[in-house]
C-alpha cells in the first residue's frame, strides 16, 4: 500500500506553472493572477473513490473519481475543456491521463519525504508542485 495521499496540503513550491498554462492556452491576465496563488489540496479517499479539491483565493477546482474508471471531466475555471480522464495506480503514483484536444495531458500525485508531489503535464510542458501537510486542518 502506498502512503496515503489524504489530508490537507499547502503548496510550498511551483515550478513552470507558466509553461503549463501557456500550453493550455491561458491568457496573460489570468496567468499573472494564477502565478501568485498559494494552492491548497484537500484529498479524501474511500476505497477506490477519491475527491481531490484544489483551492485558492481566486478559484477552486474539484474532481471526484474511481480509480480505474474513466470519467468525463470538465476543467471548469481552468482551461474549460472537456476531457476523458482515467486515473490508475502506477506503483506508488496516482496517475491521470486526460484525453482530449490537448495531446499528452495529465497529472500524477505521489508521496515522497512526507510531502505531496504533483506533476501536471500538457504537450511537453511539465509543472511540478510540492505540498506540505497542514496538520491544523
Ligand atoms: C490541478 O489538477 C489543476 C488545479 O491541480 C490548478 C493548478 C494549476 C492551474 C492549472 C491550470 C491553469 C488554468 C487556468 C488558471 C486559472 C486559475 C488558476 C488557479 C485555479 C486553482 C483551482 C490536478 C488535480 C489533481 O485535479 O490534483
């Protein structure tokens, strides 16, 4: 069993969000706002069912899915695209493929050194985010 992703996590680093957003076609005004945000992740798991919330002072984004079951995802408030998403375990990594207009798009979450790691990728751009556990929430 991989280490649990559950809990409330605060972003401590964010590398190449800009490149990822450009790949998604996000305009300069929203990019500038997004770059300043300190994101929070709230992850809940019951068996194969996950709810992952990303929150900020600007916008929030939530996905809910079962591991191994494709679902329709609408990236509301992000790039507002419809994708077909599938999340699976690859070793200790929770890996999502997002099939749609943008090629080679997805993300992966894992725990390393008690931190929550996330890579977000799209068309060759990779954003790397690290979160530390918030023990007060
Ligand atoms: C995410 O998905 C995406 C959440 O983590 C946001 C992360 C970076 C921004 C992504 C795309 C930029 C598009 C538009 C910018 C507008 C708002 C930016 C801030 C929004 C915060 C919610 C993976 C996740 C699993 O579902 O952890």
